[in-house]
C-alpha cells in the first residue's frame, strides 16, 4: 500500500501510470496485480495496492471484494488496475488473466477506469479493443515521457531509491549484512543502560534534541546517520514514553518523510533483541505515510523479535482491519496531548509525576 507523494504530476496515459507505479511502491513490481485508487473530481491518486498475481488468479473473488472494501474506506471515485506479467501475449490470443478482468467489470461497484496488462516494455488494455489506440501488439512504454521524468526527479530530490523488487525492499530494512552483530548488540545494550541512569525528563529532552539535529542533517539526501547516533537513539527509545516523543513528530508530513529516512538507517544498525522499538517506529511512520509495504516488512521484523510489543500489535491490528492512515494521524495528535498532560502533572507535583513511573505504558498504545 502506498500513497502518492506531495508533488503533483499529471499522468495522462495508462502507460505513464504503469511507469509511475514503481515510484509509488518504491520498487519494481513483478508477477503482481496493482490497483490505483483515484479520489475527487481531479482524480488524485489516493492509494496504491499490490497483490501477488498468483494469489489474485487463484482467488479472484477475494481480490475483487478486498479492493471494493478498500475503495469504500477511502471513498475512491475510480480505480485503475495493472497486471504485471512476465511475457508478451501472442497477437492472435486473448490477454492473460482475462477472467480476472471480466470479474472486475461484472462485480465492481465503482467505475473501473482502466485495466491493463504489461510485460517487456509494453502495455495492453483489457477494456479497449480499438486498434487505433490499443493495437494488438501493445503500446510501447515511453521512459522519456515528461511525467515519468518528473516523478524520477522528485524521487531523486527526496533521496528515494527505486529498488529492483520487493526482496530488495526487505533487505533495505534488515540488519546490514556487513554489520558486526555482536558489537552492535553490545553498543545498544550499553546505550540502554546509560539512558536508564538518567532522569526520564532528561531522556525525553535528549531524544528530541538528537532527533531534531539528525532530521535537519537528513534534509540533504546524501547525509547519513553514524553508528553511535543510531545506537544512542535505540537506547533512548527503549523506554516507551521516550519513544512516543519521537512518534508524535510524525504528525507533520515534512517531518514524517525525514523520520522515515532516519529510521530506515537506524534499523540497519540495530540487531535483535533490541530492534523492536526502531522497527515499530519505522512501521508506524510508513503506515502513516501510506506505505503499507514497508510498514508490513518492518512490522514483521519487530514482531519476530518481540511478539508482545504493544505498539507493534496495535499496528498489526490496524493493518488487518484496513484502518486508513489518517487514523494514525489522529493517534499521534492524541499522544502529543497525553505527553503534554503528563508534563503538566509532573509540574503540579513539584517535578515528579505519573510519567516517571510508566515504563510499561505508552501514550500511543
């Protein structure tokens, strides 16, 4: 699942959309069905969903019902569906997965604006048979189309690399294969002990200061986070209230994009058994940004390490129930208010309040 970036790029043809989808997902889909949900009179991309082609072909009714439910939840006006195959269909044969297209047309409750098949640099329409615009040998994808170039430029400015496939995305949020896992574990354990020796208010202030400094640095996509900075962050956010000081920053779109960049780097340096908090933060920010693919991958890693981690369980439940990302924005606003109330209570009690005693509680969940 992904949403369109803030930059407005007009996509005028199905071919341009086919080439835009990898930018929306962050990787090049293969053997996939991708649905792009359009909203409003200007038909802005609201949500992008990807499913395994094998699953879609085996359970087409489930797929259509799932897409209909997602469309209702985000009040989509129309949908465009792209089937990413692996071979060019014969000119005298029907398009592959025609049954899936027919079912969508017959059962779909919102206008299906277009459905296309794409393979080897070409695309074919399931809905149009006019040879003038949809020839039997397909339309050639144009990588030099202005809209495609604009999307690539926007991604480059934002420091977003286009990965070759989903497995590459999994690797991008896994522990760095070249990292010395034992050294990293010792460093994070030391950072947790060091943080625990300081007052909670000091830890909260320190995580805000460190995060602000790193986000400012990462506005330049060429910049990186050092190992020591990643270890210190991991040590600080081990406490759930300190973690929530970071979480509430994601309510702001600009900061959320930088937080995603930050925690993509942090999780590469933090090994089990200490990676559940940073992986959960990455999952949360990705989900709030509409990137369900990264959210699920980071969440799996967090739950593998700590199946009982409460915020990870909250995210898993939200994903299962198809909660829209906007609900996470409301949770971040509420968590920010909770932190403010704890601060006020602490001041009223002469410097000590409930927040000093809630190591196992979280404002976010």
